[in-house]
C-alpha cells in the first residue's frame, strides 16, 4: 500500500521524511476543522505541509519549537511525496 510523506530539506542539504500517519491526519482535521485530503491534495497549501512536518518531527522528539520562524528558518524546502513500493514520486 502506498503512503503519503512530507520531505523537508534542511539548510545543509540533508533531507528528512515523515510519514503522514493516521494520528497526524486526525490531529490535522481537529486543528483545522477541515478534511486533510482537501487541503493537502486538492488545495496544495504549503503551510499545511509545514504543519504536518512540524507536528510529526515534534512528536518524534526532534524539537520543542513552535511552528514559527524559529522552526521554519531551519529548512530550505518541503514537498509532498507519494511513497510506492517501487520508489518515491512527487504527489500530484
């Protein structure tokens, strides 16, 4: 089964991936009062990708920063990745 991930690129060029888990999707919908699929896949809001990256990296114990410049300034970019069994592709 394929999964959705967010991939962040740090200032030093290293990348990290975070799987958009069921608990993360539920937390997103609770926080935003809207369907995650609508916002991520259909509307393609970059700020929502950052929300997922922040939520998942914080849940993993990587930081305790708020979702503001102190967190965002650590990175150069983000993208949504559709992870299939035979490799990664950009999500459409």
